[in-house]
């Protein structure tokens, strides 16, 4: 990476770093916080790598001042974080003032450091009480989410301009209710599809609630995780496999948010689910299709797909209702989590989204990589692989902008090494190392310094 030809980003390009509440906060029993589905899931034997739990995690609840100082010290102007619904409403319905007050103080602390806060209302930590009443497969959960959104907006909306309703409904629905890999751990594809619809309905209802209390300058969007489908052979069978995968993983959540309803080809592929459309009430699609100021794009890796000989065979890719499609192993180089590094796929995705959405602005709200970082004898963490990953993917975003895509910002996942869901603490995504065996000591990695340099220049070294 030399400095011969910097690749400059637009003057108003937004830079940031992200986290989520359950992965970093700890303090799971403090100040009246209720239990979440992830508290229950992590307490279930065999669900989490090495039996790890997030009771303390990075202890961000008590160390947020230290963490915000790190962000400011790196010159990162934006911080994306999520609110813990069970901390604010322990039963999913009733306000806990102490929990909401914690975020009131966090927002003030972020602003005091000159950092722009961006709030995500849902990053998977559903109150267990609502799960006990049916969870996301139950329609009422969407209405409870809208109440929660209005409440948070009422307290924080005077200082927070950037809001994301739901983060990755694909994961919450399909991994939580379809494959059982995530909380609450169900394995029922019918429940998963119902959950998917109600998560999208929750997004639409929350958008209505947020805009009802909005002031000038506030912006609202949705964050979807995309996995571009790659095939090795350009023939009809492989194109059909790609269509099926893309339909359920990508377009199923994107198209209704754009006002196009659920893709007809996906619904046709899902006929074995019975009358799934009965869960859609009159007006639901209009509610989901609330105007967005931008679309949040979470991207980590593509998926390599191939057709199965039996078109009715259940897919091994973890998507409910997908038939006749196989997912083949990723190809190197890989991250430590086993994900393929394919920055060109990010360029293609952003260009496709620009065309598919009719020019809706996008923001890359999650992108990053886990590697097995090593602390050198001098205490420095020379995470060259992560630095190269960031460079390559920022170059990919720049290429998309040059190709005409309207990309407004980039957020690295993540600020801190953290509790990585079912993988526990085995994977490190952070720009800052957290020593989980030594008092949670923070150490800034070389990749963070590289990212700080990019931000300072608003350009990518050539």
C-alpha cells in the first residue's frame, strides 16, 4: 500500500465504527434490565462456543467513557451502536427509566467527544418476555417494537440524527427461528418465514413512529445483510440456483422495503409452506414500504451456490424454504471465521443496489474481518491481514462510487473484540483488542491506525 495515488472519497462521506449492545455491554442484571433471548440462549448448554457467556462481555456499560475516548483518539467521527430493548423495557412493554437513562448518558458522552451517534433500535436482543408470548412469529411483537421505538425517540431524538430500525432481519428470522444457530434457537421454517414478515412489519411501524416524532435533519433507514451469489457455470441450472438464493437471502427483505412487496418468485418457491401469505394483513405491505433516507448495507462475504440434482432437495445453506440449491465451500483467502474475502463482490453489490433501488443512497454499516491477532513482544498488534482487508474493501467501495453508486458512508465492524454470538469470544473483529483474560484491557491495533489515516485524508492510499 503506497501513497502514490490516493483514491479520494466524496467530501461529505461518513466514516464510523460500530458495536451492538449485547456483544459489548455486560451488566445483564443491572438497573432492572430484563432477560433477552440471547441471555437464555447462552445459558443453554451446547449453544455457544466453549460455553462462553456475555454477562460481562467488554463491560462497556461501565467503561463507555474509556471506549469513546479511544474512538475520539483515533479521529473516527461516527459511532454506530444499538439500544438494548430489554434494558429499556424489561418485559418488552414497560419503561425502565434507569435503563433508558444509561443511553441518555452515553449519547451525551459521545457528543461531548465530538462524535456523531447513530442508533440502531434492534440488534437481535428480543426481550425474553416477548419471546414467551410468541416472539417474532407473533404479530403483536411488531407493535410492541413500534412502542419501544417511539419511547427511545422521545428521549434521544433531540440529539440523535441517524437511526436504524432493524439490523439484519434475515439473521433474526432465519438463523433464530429456522436453523437454530442463533437465539431463540428454533428450527421451524414456517415460524422463520412468519418472523421475517413481522420483523419487516416492525421496521415499517417503527419508521412511522420515528417520523411522527422527528425533527428536521433526522434520517432513518434499515440495515440488511447481503450475500451476493456466485456461480461457476453460466448455464440455466446455475442461473436458477443463483436466482433462488438471491431471492430468499437478498431480495426477500429488500423488495418489500422498497414498496415492491415480497418477490413473487420467492413466494412461488415457498409453496410447501402452505398459505404463508395469510400472515400478511391488509395494509402490511404499505406499512413496510415507508420511505427510507438510505439503505444500510452489511457485507462480509459472497456465497458460492450450485444446483442440486433433486430440485426439491432441502438446501444445506441454512435458508428456510430454499430447495434445490447447494452452497459450496468458500475459496481463499479466508478470514479466521472461514469467510471468503471478495471485495469485488462488494463493488458489484453496491452498483446493483444503486440500479435496483432507483438510486437510493446506501451506507455500508457493517464490514470487517476476524483474524487471529497476535500481541508482539513490544505490546503492539500488527494485524496486517485486517489492514489489508480494510484497504481492499474501501477500494471496492471507491470503485462502486466511481461506477455511479451513491454510497454515503462506511462503518467498520467493529470497535472492540467482543462476544461474537454463537462463536463466543473465539473470533476477533475489533480495531481494538480486548484482553478477556487480563482485566479487559484495551489495545489499539495497527488496523485502527490505518483506518484513522484514511479518515484523516478522506482518501485511500493507492
